[in-house]
C-alpha cells in the first residue's frame, strides 16, 4: 500500500510536483486530486478494493483540515491514520527537488508537535516507539565493528 497511495501523482504535472516555492491555488488543486486519481486507477482491480478507503483518505488530518473529505478523528480509516505519519516522516527525511532532507531528530520533533492536530495522538506514541528501527535511505551510519570486518585492503582510506 505504501507504494500505491501516491500512485495518483502520475496525474500531477512534474513541474508542480517539484516546484520549489509556494503553489498557486490551481497547482494545489492538482495535488489535492492525487488520492482520488489513485483510487480511479486501482478501482478496476478487484485485489486492491479493500485498500481504496485507506488510499483515498491518506491526506486527511486528525483535526478535520485535510483532504479530500475533511474527515476528522476516528472517522478517518485506521490505515490512513497510520500511513499519514509514516508518509510525513518519510517525506521530511528524504531530499526532494525543492529542499534537503531534515535531520531525523527534527522530523521526530515535528511528528510530536503535530500530534492531535495533523496526527492521531493515540498512534504517534506507537510510531515513536518503533521509529529507531526504520532504515532511512541515504543514512550511511554503519553498525559497530563494521569496518574491522572488512579486509584491510578494501577499507576506505580516510583523510
Ligand atoms: Fe499522498
């Protein structure tokens, strides 16, 4: 599902997706349509039907200010409430065309700050509890003792 939820971005112009500055109203309207576009694409495939509500509502906010339906609280599908935290964390810790990745500690602080407004306050603690196990692409921190396990002739020469 994590791969499919943004499938609808296929219908959003590249220049809008990668725009560095603020979006115009018209450009934002294009972005807002991506969950519905994903549902339209996946609907004919029987196998995906059970996932469609979760995909459609992955940009709803706990306070009801999200899109496309302005659902609030527990009326947002549970899978969407989980997905939106993971999706936001992933977005913040990834480098995009218009900005650099945010440090993990800052992304965690932001998730915490938005608990109860953007995110379900019952799910945020569960996310924070497992967050350290998430592998972040591009994070090249290697486990303790890793370098010693590499034969000397293949070790990177630093300095
Ligand atoms: Fe999305």
